[in-house]
C-alpha cells in the first residue's frame, strides 16, 4: 500500500495503568493485520508473564532483542537496526516511553520508533497517560508518583491515531487481586500505591480527556459559520529561572499553548553580565531548563537587560505575547526564583497582557 | 489542595449515609458499555465479559439480544443462557417477569435504548433495567451516544439526525461502571454499519463519547470521595473561576475564561464576594458583569465573607478550581499597595491553582 518513501503510520494504544489491556488489544489488531495479508513483526514485546497476552503473539514473527552489557549487567533492548534490515510493513513496539540503556544508539525508544517511521514502517505502540510530559505535575498531584520516563507531547501529535484502551478501575483491581497483572507480592505493593480506586479513576479521567483532545486536534478546523468564533492568536511567554519550579511552569505553558492553539516562547532574563557571574550550578540549572523547553518544541532565548522586568515585558510586546507565565513566588525568595517585587513590576508593566502565576502542584496523601 | 474530613457531619447525615449504603448493597450493579456508533464492538465486549463471569462461577443470563449480531457474537451467545425476547405486536420486548422469576446474578441487556410498544408495563427498556436492578439483579448493558437524551441536540448538530428512543444521562451517571469502547473511525467504517456517516462525523461523535465518559468518571470520583468524607481536587478537569468586581473588565475575563474552559472541555464559574456599602452605580456595573457571565454559560454565585480572599479560596477548594482569574487596577489597585491585600493573600494561599491577573 505505502509508497517506498512515504512515512510510516503511527498508532498509539493509550491506557491509564498497567494491566488495562493495551498490549493485548494491540496484538489482537496485529494478528488481524496479518490475517489481512500484511507483513507484521514484533519489534519489542514485554510479556510480564501474562498468559493471555503471550498467547496473542503466537504466529507473529519476533525480531530477537539486542543484548547490551552495561556495567557488568546484561540488558535486552529492541534491535532497531535488525528491524530496519528486515523492513516489515508493520512493527509492534511495546512500551513506547522506555529509556534505552546508556550506550544505545538512541536514548529513548520513541526515537527508535521515529527511525522506523522515517523508513516507511508502520508502527503500533503502547503507553500510559502518566508518561505524557505536560501532565507530569498533574499525575504527581493525583498519585504522588513522579514519573521519570516521559514522552514530549509533540510525539503524540506525530501519531496518526490514538486509541484509548479502557477498563474500569474496579475490573483492573480485580485483575490485580487475581494476579493477572503482577505476581502476588508485587500486586500487593501496587495496590497500596498507584492502584487506589480513586487514583485510578482520576488517571482514567485524564486519559479519556486526552484522547478526546487527540481526536479533536486531528479534525480539520470547523468552518461552518454557526460555530466559527473570532480567531484570537494567543501567544504565551514563559519566564524561566534556575528555580526547579521552572519545569512545572514550562509543562503548564506547553499544555496551555497546545489547547489554546497558541505559540509558546520561553525566556530567561538576567542583568547584563549576571549569567557569567552566577555559580556554576545556577548556570547549569538555567541551561537545563532552556533545553527542556526546547525538547518540548518551545522557542527559547536568554536575554540581558538593565531592568529584568522591563526587558521581559519588552520582549513580550515585540513578540505580540498575550499571556506571560511566571512561577509562583516562594515565601522566602529562593535563590534563582523571581522576587516578589519583580512579579509586581511585571504585572504593572504588562499593560494589556495577562499574567499567570502558575502553582506548584502538590500531592496530598489520602488514607 | 487540602484533603480534609468533613466537620459538618451530624447524626442525621450519618443516618442518611447508612441508609444510602444499605440501599446500595441491596440493588444490583449497573455496568454500561458506551460506543460512539454501531460496529465498534460493544456487544462483543459485553457478551465476552458475560462468558468470563460465567466461567468464574457467576450466574449469568442474556436478557436481550440485538438482531444484527456478528458471527463472533453468535459464538459467545451459544455458550450463554438466553431468555428470548417476547414478541409484542412485532416488537421484541425484554421478558422482565421471566428474568425476575429466574433471578440470575447478572443479566446482559444488549441495546439499552429500545422503546417498548404501548401496553407494556414500562414505555422504555431502561426502565425495565431499573426494575431488575431494584430487585437485586446486576445488569451489564450497551448503548450508543446518539440515544442519550441530553446529547441529542449535539448529536443532531453533527449527524443531522435525531433519535426518538432516548435514555436520560442521569441513568448513566448512576451506573457503577461505564466503559467507553473506543476504536478509530476507519474500523467503525469497515464494520459497515456506520456507512451513512463521514469520517469527520464519526470523529466528532467519538470525541463527544470520550468526553461524556470522562464526565461520568469525574462525577463518580467526586461522589466516591464525598462518601468517604474527603474533599480533594486533582485537576483532571480544568475548572476556571472568574472573580468579578464592579470595575473588573468582565467581558475580557469571561471571554478568556469561556475559551479556556471550552478548549479544555472544562467548566466555567464566576463569583462575586459581597462588599458592604456598594455604591448604586457599582451595583449596576456588577449586575451587568454577572449577566455577561451568565450569558457565557458560567455558573454564577454570590459569596459572603468578611475576607474576600478566604471566601474565594473556600469556593475554589470545594469546586476543584484549577485556574483563578482576577482583575487588577493600575490606578488604585492592590499591586501598588504592598502585602496584606486580599489578592496578595489569594496568591499566597491558592495551592494547586494558577492565578491569572487581568489588567482593568
């Protein structure tokens, strides 16, 4: 079907927890594709000792994993080079957000998947809602878990199709208790943490809303006059510092920009020569935040000026920014964070721009 | 957001809660498979669950089957006990009496939205299901988005069609579990039964079904937390609170809030905290602003409180607000005065909420 140079199609099976049946559904559709005569291989599959799921791989060709040695331990990774050589029409890749062992050709599995797509191979893959970068703080607020393996939001945008694999929390908890998802010891532990019914419910709601958003954003813009609204071009400016709160600020700005169809910039403003005078760790923190923003496809700048507030607002004005995002000021101004008076100055200078003070999302344990 | 136990529990409330729990234990459980069109595989999922439950030892019967079941559905049905529909002047009606006499643990009802012909005990099938639930029989059922009463207008906008058979959304909201059967439109198109809809229409329907399920989940979540006396907000749904004053640039704030809520499929609220000695012209300006908010579809409330910041935060906490919009005046506003103003306190204490400051 596909032209030799056409990019492969990406389909993501999105769930809200381990055990909802993402891999099972993906394999079922891979089997269906094979029955229809397509050339299907399994590029990576994580069996988790789940009988029903393993049974679904029967009859599908599996590309053997690549064994990598790292600090004396053997790791098994997807053999992307072998898949590219084998060049199937469709490749099944479990656990999209996986981080490859150091020394691999690419850092992340999603980068391997992009390489397959670029080579014209269709890919099916699985992931959970908690791995979406811009939701990291909300997921922490819900579950108390800081997810480390994340996928930048724009990768989801690359997918031709995102399908929600739904299962009610109660059914999932039943599965856990029956030992379908994890072994019994691990299940007990899981039940105490991530797998509280209310936590699962909240994650499920996030996944449903995200899938609805993915469906929506793949629709051509509605042009019927009845629903057409005046086009407003929002532009968001995120003001980052060396303060760790900057990461949450960047994620929130990214998410807001995506939903409002807005452009997004991130700038760090310092007094002239100040950057060079900062302690090394502060400089590194600023660089880290700027590069984090770039990974999320946000245009970044490092600006210098006599008056920090004025420089920031001037940049905003020349770039027709409509909203400025700042991190909430700490009570005792932490080193590197914006001082309260600076926030006041920005609000005063912002004129007709809106200024949003983004909260730090906190987790409150519920018993 | 703080988690706090409800301090207002009085004995009567506790009694009501105990009665509600007893009632809950007595009734059957309701599980709904929701689809956005036919052909996405709802019936298969339901009957497959029936088969699995039966294998695990539950007493399962089939109370209603739809005529156009595929081969895979037929195969599942052959392994289940089916109570045939009654023929009532050419229309199939669920045999409620026979199901009640048989009294299974679980009854599978394919197609919740059917109307019964005149002369039946209940005009609608969902009312028959209600009866089964009331008699302690659990029900698993399937429904398509277009049959949900409160969504009929929105569905008509997408497809140009209105269905006569309707089930109130409140019935779905009372379900113990709702599962959305999601599939990309091309699969539904392949299944053939959605042939009259375009890809675009199917996508619109799909989005609507996902959002409906998200709303039901949100509701279940908050009622589950309420039952346990926990007030928590997790921000899974964006909720914007616009704080109005007589001098606020209300139209800009409301418009921005409306767009925000719409894009996130969230909710919009507007509040005003009553102030002593409001001048008549301020009162008029305020009324105008509140009207703008109502027109934009915001839920509007007037709050009382000595400390406006406190009143706003309490409201925001109780309603799971994720963004607070406030205005500031450059002339005599709070920013020029230093700490201690209500808005400053708001900024200090609004945990897990963004605060957006609007020029006015």
